[in-house]
C-alpha cells in the first residue's frame, strides 16, 4: 500500500485528490492537510509520497519541501501548481522535488503518477518540462560537460533533447521511428555517460540545454 499525504491550502483540492487516490486499491491517502500542519503530520505518519502545493498563504511550499527533505525518512515529493508558476519549477527540482504536476492533471492518470513516484521515478507535466528547458540555468559548455556530451552518439543526443522536452520513451520512439526497446537502451547509455543516477528532470534538462539550439535556429 502506497501511503500518500496531500498538502494544499484549499480543502476542495485536498478532498478531490483524496477521493481520486483512495479509489485505487494500492494507494491510501493517509493525510490531507494545509501547509502549516505538513511537517508535523509527515513526522507522525511517514508517508511514502507527498503531493505538495508550491504556493500557499500560510507557508511557502518550497519551505515545506526543505523541511520534508530533512526528515529522518524523507518522502518522495511532487509539487502541485497551477499554470503561471514557471519561475518556481527549476528551483523546486533543484531542491529535491521528484516531480511537478499541474492541478488540472487528468484524474485518471493521477494514481499511475503516484505509483511512479513511489517506485523512485520522476513525473513532470509536459507543460512544466518545456518550462524547465526554457528557463534552465546558464550552464556553459565547460570542458568536462563537452567531453561527456561528445561521447554520445548523434542519435543519443537527439534522444536527450526530446527527454528535455518532456517526451516519454514511447513518444520518443514514435517521433524518431525507433522501437521502444532501442530508445530505452539509448536512455540507459545517456544516463551512464552523463553520470546521472536516474531520469532526474532537473539534471537532464540542464544537459539538454547544452544541446538546445538558439530559438532563431529551431525549426517549426
């Protein structure tokens, strides 16, 4: 059973997420609380996954995230937001968030996303991932980075750019007319060469930035 805590300042949002997730046989919403209660309750119930509103009137979501990361058994945290929170996306990911979801996420997809988080994966709304690439930090192509990227094949470099745009393995396979297993092999090679210990959005977005052409050179 995956134990989830929902943290949001709006009771309607909390109840909505709880209703959707509790309908799944393998997920239990152990608590649904406002931000001011998040850290205390998390210490008491030790949730596996926390869905955390990034902007709340009583306490800043990034502050709560930092507190959760300091717990002896820190949960996996995905930030919840509405459109227009672009400036907070990269900060939250660098601070240890494992994902970033919009509050209008398709309810049918929500249980699957929670399972991915609980299994150690990362989840990003496609709109959010595009933002991460657009506002990624100014990481210049320093020598070590250039050497690591140079070890990638042309196809692996193309796959990396598509990962940075938020495409799944199956989406990349369709776009590049490859089999899904081939894409999985390429992703594994990319993670090995770039020394990224998992498909971590913030790190892959930074690497993708090094390959992303200027806007005036991008096609359609």
